[in-house]
């Protein structure tokens, strides 16, 4: 239900409650209900939190608890639980540098609107060019204590390190990184790009978008910004469902996938800036059976200054071509992706027929060279999904020099933290390397053999005692200390060190430096179903001072069984449908139908029923209007409360009240209308319940016309209904009764006679007659008496009878001086003759009643000593009832005066008008 | 794992109308829960069910409103016709009176929905063939005369229940495709999902591929 009215009620004139919603709020571990609302003033926004009564309608029902100004550093986000349940409460987190709030809102349109509006407001502040909002208007709402604590922080409302500020800084950083290396990426040859584009249109399009715009990087670097959050919230149901299905599919992955082994070739080669001079087939062939996937890494592709500065090198093409030509001849391969950072390049090929199972390809690079950024050292990485498994491939070149192993460790950690991949969903944070099921990491890791002299090393190599030699390997030691490559595995080294040879030979380095041979080039892996089939170097290749290294892996890949997948998918969709249907708010009603028996004029009848929330979600209910009806119920009916909120398992009592007064009595008596209505109890986002209401109305002289009553010789309730209907619906005869009328009309209604006669007989001496109110219970007795019988005397005090007379006159559908005579009568108020003239044209029974009443009033005035009545008092009391303005016409003071004058003429004289 | 367009891209609103006891609620229940409710209480109000279906590879969410059939609620249930993309008009093949009332239901449906609303006539309780009171041919002719889709179904056995909801959805979808249903029009009864970044795939739709480079 909308409680914003109550909030608005509590605000100042220029403040505007945009939306209010009920929510739950944790106060010292206790959940309390709050009304949360978004308030706007001069384009500044604040979130107001109120404690409140169950049904807040006015400002007295709520009291302000907290105010959070929406500053530039303020973020609003929906916290999605890991497995969100459709229709469940939503949690909204509001954070700024001075506030942290978590609210729980019921799943409803109000809640959604609150979220949408607040995000919009937040976004607006964020985008605005204006100086920081001042929130001066909020100061009046802040308690003294809050101000005190704020003053320490001095202007907590004026954002210090604004959200925007941080954002800009971050993007600046990113840009700096970008300028040093971005060319390295765009280096990918046109032809290659073409290929990539054709392999995966989606990815290519996204690549194209991201590259030139630093802005997009910004979006990516922060996991949520107000902008994309708002976008996400725009279709909450759609999004929520997507996530649910994704979660469920992941959870049940085993039920629709099976593991299939694929052959991966991994190669790494530091080519020392050389161009290819020999066939790479010996390195790349990888055995008799053709590998399914090739992942080939190079380092030091180009050592020229130009490559370093301009990041453009012909070597990329040359080596790509050489690799392509060296792939296993018995299979055809498709190039999926190339990524290069200066001299570090990674090529990704897959057997043509498998290309369609590769998806979500992303490539990234990270420089760790000079200034920790430049691209002469660093890593390139490709992540992709193969069938249903995720893989990440990293080719790196770590810091050189024997003593620099700590730097190498550092480089590794840098790469781990900085090399991240865009995730598919722009809302989700970037994917780090380690979040993949399988990681293959290789390259010129540059770890050396140390703490042993060169001669000893060469001797061990000659003896092929690699086990002993391995003990001096820095990588082994660092891994044992868990200083680097924690969680990774490396196969046994059964080949001699791959560095450093005299180029073009198998000779160990003969230069002055005479470097100790080292296993610089390595291949490691991380992941469950990885089996290394082969790990070796290739001495026959002599182009570089390094030897290439290769490994064949058999990797278990989760392959989707289409049929089972479809089945699981359908199951999930079905169960979500089911859940959604179960989450439709539902209540049970203690009573479905109501009958109000013997409803009487001006006598309240009340029945109650309870709404019990038996559904799985909290619900808001409201009685709603039917098509083309002005209100949710007929004027004689009310439901209290007519809208509200019922928590799960909670009950709420609704009171139905039937009350017939003068506005509804006439048509009920005439049977033009019945005591019948159907209430629609509407649950927000849920079912509607029809609540039929019916009853019988006991016809009454109250609300009946003078003419109809004149036809009724019996008490109205003894009359057959058809007669009542006939008499009450009969048009008013203009003057005298037509001759063809079936029954003889009474001169005046017997009820008028009884009331007046009673007063005449008993009340002439009554002090304060017509001035003191009667008793309600006595009125009811008098009413029943008039409607059911004709006793000699009426019950109740004189005052009650006097009031009954007034009520009777008030309830007449056509006043004694007919509406049609109203204006004429007022105009003639100056002259008694004209007044008499006006009365003479009334329908007979009206004229009779008028004369009768006037005679009675004149009589009363004779006893003014006792009853304290005077002419003008009586004239104004009776004038307002006998000479009523037609509906919709207002009376001003002069007109009231005229009405009084009109009556006064008659009660001053001693004659009837004929 | 890659994301995929798992989700529905349209919401269609349906109403189910027809005399009391013809099996409207049972049809809805059979459709959403695949179960038959042998003793289903009269609907006194409007109930609500949803299910996702697939039409021409598009996922569509049906939002179905089941109305009370009792005559005394007739005036009130009229409020619910607005904005329906599809209307299931149900009669009971074993009770001729429910068939005879169809023209009055049809008048309401035509007057209170928009001209594009797809109306499907359903002769329910087809399992009770022995007690049949309305022939298939007769109803078929009525449907044809009035341009309605028509099916006989059984909420009890489930026969044709899926089809009833699907046929209407197909027709609505077709109307969208050929442009005769304007999605932007108020009360079209169809909501379209705003375009979101399209994901990759989880199923293996073939993707175009290319020979390797550098050759
Ligand atoms: N044999 C048979 N019985 C059915 C079938 N469909 C419904 N029924 C029965 O018919 C009765 C009425 O079904 P409902 O679904 O409640 O009918 P309804 O149209 O929703 O009625 P109202 O809610 O009053 O408008 C129930 O007792 C059902 O069990 C059917 O296909 N075959
Ligand atoms: Mg029903």
C-alpha cells in the first residue's frame, strides 16, 4: 500500500516524497519495520527512514529515525544472494563514506519502485555537473547528536573522496597502463583479426568496442556503477530469472555433462629476436596423434628498439606462419586467437571441427617490465571455454638474472593479480586467472640453477643426472617455499636445460659471461583432470639461444550431452515456474460471504473477517474498484482497513460496516437498489478474491417521500414490497391528486402527524425543545415505532421525538418546499403575499405538511415562556430543513437570512395557505 | 561457463472465461502443474498462474488469469479482460447450457479486449465422451463462423491442454511477427523484454569458422 501520503504529510512544502516503501531493518540484531522513502528537495535527494504504526496514514503515524543524504559517494545496490529466490525479499544496501545501511524490502512493486527511483536519484547526482549538493534543507531533520558527530568529520555530507573521484583515478591508472601497451594489443595483424572475427562474432564486436574507449574500461574496472546497476534493475524479473537458471545449471552440471579427454599441445620458445629459419615441425608435431588444441608461446619475438617503442613488428607474422606450417600435418587447424605484448606472443589453434565448441574467448596482457608496467617483461593470457570447461592459458616472460628470483616471484604475483579477463556479464567482476578450472602457465620463467658452479652443472648434464641437478633449480626451491606457483604442478624434468646455447648450435654458451645452463623455459599446470603425457625440449632447433619446450596434455573436458542438458534445462525452467506460481501471494479469508440481516435506517451493523497470509511471501492487499465504479464499494458500505500489509503467517482483521443514511435510504426503500455489493480484495502481484456482500434493508419512513407516505395507510413495514415500490417510484403529482389514483391519499403522512401530535400534546412546555439533542437509542425506538405500528404515544423523551421529526424532514428526498420552488421562494421572502403565493403552488401533500408544521410552530410559540423558543430560532431550524437548496447549490449568508425570513412570515401570522 | 539467453523475451497475458464448472481452473492447474484437481472449489475471484513456453525458439512467459464463472460475478470479472493478448473461452462438452452461453461470453470478450486479442474456444471434459452433449462438428462450425481457434481438451487427462495454450501463443506471436499486433500499443497484452547484451551460448549452435591464418 502507498504510505507516501504519510511521509509527504510530515515534510515541508518544497520537499517531495517520491516513493515510500515498508522495509525491514536490523537494529542491534533485531529486525524492525521501517518506512523508507526517497525525498527530493531542489534536485537534491535524501533517504528518510521512519519508524511507523502499522498503517501509516498521516504524519502522526510515523517518526523520523534516520536521514541519509544521497551524495556523490553514495551507492545503492541490490544485494543478490547466491541463489536468489524469485519473489523473495530484496536486500538493498546503501553505502556512502559516512553510512552503511542494509534494508530488506518485500518483493513488491513499491519496493521495486523505491529501488528504481533511488538508483535514478543516485545516478542523477553522480552525473550532475553542479557543485556538490549542500543538503541545507536536511539540517533541520538531523538530531543534535548526529550533528555533533558529524562536526568531527566536518561536512560529512560534502563528499570528500567522492565515488566519482575514485572512479576517475582508477581509470587514469588504467589509461597509463594502456598507453604503454595498448599498441601491443592492436598489433594483431589485420588478417588475424579477420579470423578472430569470423570465429566469434560476438567477441570480435566486443573487442572492437572496448579498444578505443577508455570509458568502457571504466565500466569494466568497477564491478558495479550506478549506471549499469540502474540498467540491471530496469528488468528485475528478467535478470533475476537469468541468474537463477544459471546458478541452477551450474549446480546440476554433472547431471548433463560427461568428461571427455582432449589432447592439448603446449609449447614455449624464447626466440631471442630471431626470425624463423627452420621448420618448427619437430617441436610442434607432438607425437603421432594430432593434438586437438595448440597453445604456442613465444618470448623475445623482437628485441629491436622499434618493437619496444612502436610495438609493431613483422616477426609476429613470420612466426605465426612458421607455427601454422609446423602444426601436425594430419589435421586441419583454425586459428582462434593471437595476443602479443611486445615480444611475448601466444597463439591458440584448434582442430577445425572443434572450433565450434570454443566460446567466451578473452585475451589480456600485463606488463611487468621497467616501472612495473612496460611490456618487455610480463605476460599474455587467453581464457576460453571449451565445451563446458573453462581454461586459462598464460604465457609469460619473467625478470632475468640469476640473483633476481625474488623479482620473478614478484612478477608472478603481479600477473596473478593484474591479469584479469572481462566477464561476460558486465555486472560481474573481472575473472582472475585462478578462477578457471584449468590453468596452463608457461614461458620463459627465467629461474636459474644456482648455488652450484658451472662445471658441476655441465658434469651433471653430461651424466644426465637431472634429478640431482633439479635440486639446484630456483623454481623448485621457490615452489617448495610456496613463494611462487602455489598449487601448480610441473612434470619431471627429463631433458637438459634449455638455456643458454650459442645460437645455431647445441653448444653451451661460450661467450665471456659463460652462463650457467638453466631450465628457463617451463610448463606448469593447475587443475583437476590434467594429465601430462609428455614434457620435453627440442635440441634440434638451433635458431635461438634457447631450445623450445613442449608438452602434451590429456585434459578432461566437460562435454554437454545435449539431450540431458535440454532435460535439465526444462526441469529448471519448470521448477522455476512452479516456484513462481508458489510465490504468488495468497491469503485465506475466514469468511467468504457476508449477509447483513434487517439493516435499519441509521443503524450501524458490523461484521469482521480475518485475512490470513498462508502464502510463501508477504503481501499487500487492497480493496479495488470495479470497472466504471467510483469507489471500491457502495456508499452504504465501508471496509476497515481498506488496504494494508500482511506478513507471511500473519493475520489481519477487516471490519465491514453497513450504514444506511439519508443519501442511500431512498433508493433502498424504493428497491431501486439493493444491499448487494461485491468487494474485490486484491493482492498485489497476486490473486483477487471476490467478497460478496448482501443484506436486506427494512424500509423506513425516513428517507421516503411525503407523497409515498401519504399513500401508505399502514406502517411502511406492513406494506407489501410491491406497493412500497409503486408508491415510492410514483412521480410527484404537481398539484392535486389525479382522479384515477387507486387509493385515497392521506392529507399528511401519518408519521408526521404522530410526531407532531406527540410533541403538541406533551412538549409545549418542554424547555429547550428543538435545541437539545435526543438519545440515539430512543431515536431507534421511535423509528421502529413509526415503521412498524401506530401506538397511541411514541416512546422516548420529548427531545428524542423532536429530533426524530427534524431527522425525518432532513431525510426527505424532496424537501417540504420542493427543490423546484427554492429560488422562487427565496425571491419572495421580502413579501408575505408572495411567500404565500409560492406555497400555494406546491403539490398538495407538501402544502398540507407545510401548513400543518407552521400551525404547530405558531402553537409552540405561545408557550415561549416555558420552552424558550422564539420566532427566529424556530425559523432558522425549520427553514434549513423545509427550504433546502437543491443538491449542488451552496447557500450564502444572505440566502440563509432569506430562508429564515420566509418561514418567519408564516409563524408570525395566524392563517394557513390554501 | 558462458551465459545464454535462457530467458523469456515476451510476456503474454491470457484470460480464461466461461460458465462455472466448465473446468477453467482445472485447465490452468493442468497447464502449470501437470496435475488434475478432482474436487476443485469454485473460483470466487481471479486466480493467477504463470508458465514459460517456447514458440519458434522464443521463450514466452504466459501470465494467465483464471476468472470466476458464476453468473453473479459476471459484472465484476469484466474488469479483468482488459489488456489480454489471449482469451481461452471454455465450455463443458457434457453440458449444453455452457455451450449455449458462449455467444454472451464472446460478446464480452470482443467488447472488452482489443481487436487483436486471440480467442480460442475450448470444449473441455473431452474424456467424458459418453456424456457428450455438444458435438465436435457443431462447435467447430461455431468457432469458424466467429473466427476462433478451436480445440477439444480434457483437464483430466491433459489431452490438448498444452496445445490450447500453445496454439493461442503461436497465433499471438505470428501477429507480432507480421506486425499486426503493435507491441507499443497500450493493452496489447504483450510485454517485450528490453534488449540486453546477448550472451554467447551454452548449447552448441554451430558457429562460422575459418581456416588458420598465416598461410
Ligand atoms: N471429467 C472431467 N472433469 C473435469 C474436467 N475439468 C474439470 N473437471 C471437473 O469439473 C469441476 C469444475 O472444474 P473447475 O475447474 O473448478 O471449473 P471452473 O470453470 O473453474 O469453475 P468456476 O471456478 O466456478 O468458474 C471439478 O470438479 C473438476 O474436477 C475434465 O476435463 N474432465
Ligand atoms: Mg475456477
